[in-house]
């Protein structure tokens, strides 16, 4: 979990290495050519070469002139003139000094180095660090100790050329390796124009993670006013660090935050974030709420606002006992919808958790925030999982509801015992497995129960040369036990439910390969080098039938906690047909050969470029239904579902899903997305999501009309300019959902992005400036109209 150091520090560090290249102590100079300069602290000697030498034995001086080269391995130092004092281990260099080490380099005009005491100086020096492409120029750099330096009139930039587009210049400063660089009077410049000035600046100088200030975040909006968020990164040790945030908002106050990260071992990692704000704006009545919140029936009178979120992966005692922890606690129902962006915003936390842990957090509109602690262990044939699930009601914390009246169900705990599918002993043709759950449902207001659900199943896979058929029988036994009763309702303290299920899955597949060569195969010859041709197409058809039966039982007397407590009867057959086309394309390539003659061969490449699946179900229970026929006529056939994917080339893809009703004789819903790329310059997309209004379908009662059109494109105008457009509209009510227009200007060492965003409620302009190796400055301007 490394943090990148500041670029100035990196350049100063490489300048230190450049002087270190000059300073692996030289001892006595030999009088032969070339000279071997023995290192004072051991190691391989440096060798001195030149056009001519002059040796003064009485003064113990060696002078080298013309094409002076001091080298050791791949590292080298060149100059026009060098004078080496072997009794005091001092070297003086002058004229066109060039040093190289690896991919990095140094140029200077004059230098003196005391190799014994590790002090010296270099004048008019320029250091180029190829990774990450940074230049450092200093008028005079002094080596003041084994790992400390001072410098005058320094400049750092990532831009090529004599006049960099941007640079950071400082009058003087000092640096300690694996410590800090202190800069006096640094000025940020665009070309020759100074833009920002700091009287004093401290930067971390380490090749590893280092504590220090990170790049601040700037923004301006009508909602928060002028906003400045300054992070400070503190390295505790190699396994832990904390980033502190001071987010000052002119209209809302100061939000203080922290992010703690730790990785004590290969099996454990964690990230904990917390923010707190004493808000200057409250809403004691719904009329005082922002427009986006004024119709939810809730208020926000609390000034103290916070958000705690965390994810931790690890183990208990032994790595086999895996544990995971998810925390998500917020002060009120509006917090996450207001603070979405920036270092401490919702979107940043969501993307970080997904990237580092692969687990999402509840959406910003979700009132019930889920907190989970899980402990699990798996063996070869079975596994156990213990979950504590606490759902925080965000409306309780800010007194929209009293805690004593909160009916939110909590699973404290939920124990799962899973038996993985395996052979039945003495009956190897049968497979069996089970999912078993025992849950204690607790709530602050309402009855509390223990539910035990046992769900074993057994199946018999039958595989033949014509296909496969798998019948399965399952039994579900659910037990409910009352633990505590609210308001003395005198209800039964024990309930039970027994359900059996039968499922049948059968499929087969047929395929045929079509030869496209027509007898004229692509010849592997020099004339056809690089040529490509489709040579074969394989067409695969997979018909499949699934049948599911669950008896219809009255379950109204049972407690209801989730969907498992109300399992509807089922008597449904589902049939589908999948068609898959796969092409083979041959390309002539040059084959490596030990002989002098070149060899050529056909290199095959396979791509499934078209997939079509048709699916429909028939519900026998719906065919026999006698209730509500006036409002909902019988419709045992479901909509015909057509799912397709087409990608014949890398630059074109089309995918979508369409539902067709045989009763309405129309398309009731479809989702489509077309993507097109032209010459790697233009990337465009076109999407349409449509849903028809339905009132007579019992499976989709009162389905509202929906029609969302999304279009967008991104065009590269040369290598430096990119324009983008994204438009999302609700065609059902002719309203704009969101429209974004962007312009990006890119250079070798900087990037500027301009974005205009428009919705029904707001318009916003955002400017994002990225200076290579110095981070990003992002300015957002809320226009508020």
C-alpha cells in the first residue's frame, strides 16, 4: 500500500545518487593508463581513462585531460578535465560533465568532491530521471554530509525543452536522504510566469513511503461554498499508515477525517475511514430541506454529522478460519447523498472498497446500512459460516424515529452449515448436498425469533451420448421459535413448515463446422505474410428444458422476516434454445527456425462472435388460476426472452435483451447497447432501455412506462485533444437525466480537462488540471441555474 512521494523529493534523491556515483572513494592513482582508483570502503575499483595524463608524485596529484572517463560497470562519468588528489582522496572535475547510471543521467559544468568525508559540490547541474520523467536543475548543490545536501536556485519539472510549460523553482534549500527536503521561497511557474508562491515548503524525501502533506483538493459550489481539503499522510511503520483530512467548507464548516490502513500479514488487510462535521446548515422542517430531499417525509435537524465505514479481511487463530468485517454507519439519511465527491466522498470510498476488497457498500440512497461480521471455514465436503448482520437505520440517528420504536430486524447471529455436493455413500450414482441455516432475529421493537431452515437435496445426473438429464428432489423443513414477545400478543411460540421440491434439468447439444476455404486455403508463404482469413465457422445449438415443482401451501400464519418465509408454489416448465457461432481465423506468421531458410505457418485464432438465446416458460398454476380473472386474465406463457451478443470485430459490438408478450403482441421491454470504434480515434455508443406500461399482467402488476436513451462519443483530435459527449434522456416524459460535454487537452507533461454537466436541477462546470508527477488540481464551479 505504498503512497507515491512528491516529485521534487524524487528528483533531489536522484541528484544525491548522482553525487554518490562520483563518491565511491578513490585511493591512489597509478601511473599507467588506465588508472585504477581503489575504493576506500571496498568494492570494485573505478577506472580512469583520458587522452593524456600528468602525474605529480611530490604533490600526489593526477591530472587527466581530453575525453576523461571514469567508469565502473555500467556507470560512467565524463569530463573535459579531472584532477585527483590521492593523498586526501579528493577529485575535481571541469567542463561538460556527464554522468549516467542505468537510465538516468546528470550533466554539470564543474564539481569538487571530498571522497573521504563525503562532502563536495556540483555547479550548474541538471539531473534527468527517466522514471517518472523528471528534470531537476540546480545552480549549486553542496554535499554537507554522508546523507545531507544543500542547494541554490533549483528547478523541477516534468516537461521537455529549454522552456518548460510548468516548473517549481526555489531560491535555496536542503535535503536529508530518507528524511525531508526544506524549500525556501518555492514558486510555481507556467512558462516564465509565476502563479503560486510559498514562503516555505517541506517535502518528504524517501525511496519508500514517507509521512508528509499530500496534494490538496480545491472546489467551489453553491452548496458548500469554497472548499479546501488538505490531506496529511503519516507512516506508522511498514504495515500501517494513516491519512488525516482537513476539509474546510465556507458554507458548512470544517469536516475532519481519517483513513487508517494496515496489512500485518499476507492474510490480513484492512481499511477504516471516518469523517465528522459540525454542519452550519440544518433542516428542522421538511420545507428547509434541499430540493432533492424535500419529498421524502424526513428532516435533518442534526448538526453533528459523521460517517464511519470499513472493510477488514483476516483470520482468527489460523488462516483456515477466515473472517471479514464490513462497517457502514452514518449520522443521517442525507449525508451520503450530499457528500458524494472528493477525497472523503461516497464515490471515492465505494471505488476504493471495490478495488481493494472486491466488496461493495450499500447505495447512497439506502436508509438501512448493512454491517456484517463473518467467520467461516471450509473443509473438503462441508463448511460453516457464522454471520452477524446489523442494519443501522439512518433515520433513527437524527431523531426522525425513536430508537425504542425501531423495528429493524437484525441477524445476531446467523449460522450456516453447507454440505457441498458429493456422492451418496454406497450409491455412487447419486449426489447430495444441503444448505442449512439457523438465525436469531432480534429487533429493538417487536417480537424476536429463532428460525431454523434445513434444506437437503439429492440428484441423479444421467449423462449419455445424446445429452444430459438431472432429476433432483429437495426437502425444506423450517422451524420458528419465539424468544421474546412484544405487547403480550399471546401468539403461538412455535411454528413449522415442510415443503418438498422437484426439479428436472435436461439438455443436449449439436454442432456443425463449415469450411469457408472452398478449396483455396491460405498458403503459408512469404507473399501472404501477415494476411488473415476466416477459414471455418462452428455452429452449436443447445436446447434445454427445466421443470420446477413446489406445492402451494398457506404460509400466512408464519412469521415473516425475508423472502424465505413466503415461498410461492411453482409448477413451471422453462425451455430455451441457445445458438453460438464461433469463427476460426488463420493468419500467416513467420515461424522461428534454426536453419537459414525462413519458415511460415498459419496461426489460428478463435472468437465466439454471435450468441443468441431464446427462452420462455409455461406456468401450469397460472393456467388453472380462478381468482382475480376480471382484473388479470390468465397468462400462463411468460414473455419470450431474446438475448443476443454480436461482436464480429474488435471495433464493433452489439448486445441486448428483448421481451415479447404473446398476449399483448408487442415488445414489453428491451435493453440494447451498440459500441463502435473507428481507427482508434472515435469511440461511440448508443443505448436504449425501454419498458412498456402494463396493467393486466399478474406477474408485473402496474408496471410503469420507462424509456431511457443514452448516446455518447469520444473523439481524439490528434494526440493532444479529446472531446467527449454523453447524453441520457427519459423519452417517456421528455426529460433530461444528465448531459456531460468534455474537452481534454493533453501535453507531454500536463493535462487539462473541462467538463460541463447539466441535469434538470443544476448545471456545473468542472476544470481539472493534471501536472505530470505533481498530481491533480480539480476546480468545480456550481452555476446553480
